[in-house]
């Protein structure tokens, strides 16, 4: 005779144990009641704070609420120390150094084309740059780069790195880069029309960046194609808010910025 259990509840109706998962910074979960999906940025007594891809924060109680982690229900718990969790990595993927003080600024500099470029570099590499003492400045274009480099006078103790948009063979930018580059002045770039395109479309919830017809302002064309208001400043804040770490950026930009940091921090 086959033994039968006295419990006749179907297996799919039985309450399964819910695994506990430490609420580590960067862990992406979904709160099922509201559908809010975001990364853990803070975990305190009884609450957890999530940040979505647009930079919006929401605070939820830890218990008895369950969260969805890769489609399965889990219970978030504080780390064993009981202290607020701290990031173990910076936004660039480097090992975080809690409590580290900013180094006195080096004579070397990194120049980028515009304010948007500078803000993106700061958001992802800011912690690293402060520890290394590297200052980032923006140029408002590259047309005057030869004169700016000549005035800076790069040397062994004052190396210069320059990040250029749309650095492709035959472009104006490539000709200027070739004119100013030398042992102490490194010019690198990315192939995108604007720094906006260096953000992965998936980070914004779109399949690809729109194709804007020639002769039309590219940023305005992007806003209209995506049905955003014709306000490029507001559009940029939306894009910047979608970037949480280096994972949201294209490899071509990542490699270029890392090369610049290495160049200006050579002993």
C-alpha cells in the first residue's frame, strides 16, 4: 500500500518558505503591490529605500512585505552588523573606500566637450576622481582646443587628457585631435554624435536611440522622436537620472574615460 499524507492540500497551494536576502546596495528588486522596481540604496531599521532608473526614491517597510528578486519572492533583511549598508563598489565598478578624503588636486586635468559630458563623468567616476585628485573641466566644443592645449602646456608633471564626442576617421574632431596629441596630451573619444548616445537605450526603457535627419538639431530631434517636451535641459536630466553605474554606459565611453584617468595619474 502506498502511504498517503493526512494533508490533502495540493502542493501548489502550500505556503512555501520565503528566502531571506541581505539588502545590499545595488540589489535590484520589485515591490509587487506598487510595481516599483529599483536598486537598494539604503537599509535602516525596518525600512529599505529603492531608487528607480529615473532617480526616484521610494521607502518601503522590510516586513511583512515580500519583494520580487528575478521573479521570485524574497524577504529583504539588514546585514548582520545591523548598521546601514554601505556600497562596496563605486558607480564605476572600482572598490569603494569608505571615509576616504579627496586628494589635493593634481596639476593634470581631464577636459571634456560640454557640461553634459562633465556631469556624466562626475556621476560615474566622481568618487575615483576625487581619490586620485583629478579635476574635470569642460570646453564648450573642440574648435579652440589647439589654443587651450598650448596654454595648458602639458608636461610630465601636468598631463592632459581630452574626451571628444564623435571622434571618427575623417571628422573635424579627428583632425583637431591629431594636431594636439603628444606624449603628455592624450585625446580619446567615442563614436557617438553626442554624449547622450553613450547611455545605453535600455537604461531609458527604449529599444534604440532615434535616427535624426541631417540638418535637424540632433537633441531636439531626439526629444520629438521620443515625444518628450522640446526642452533639452530637462531631457538630459531624465537621461542622467537613468544612469546608476558603468553598466548603463556603452563600452566605447567606458574605455576612453578609463584611459584618460590612467594617463593623467601616471606617477
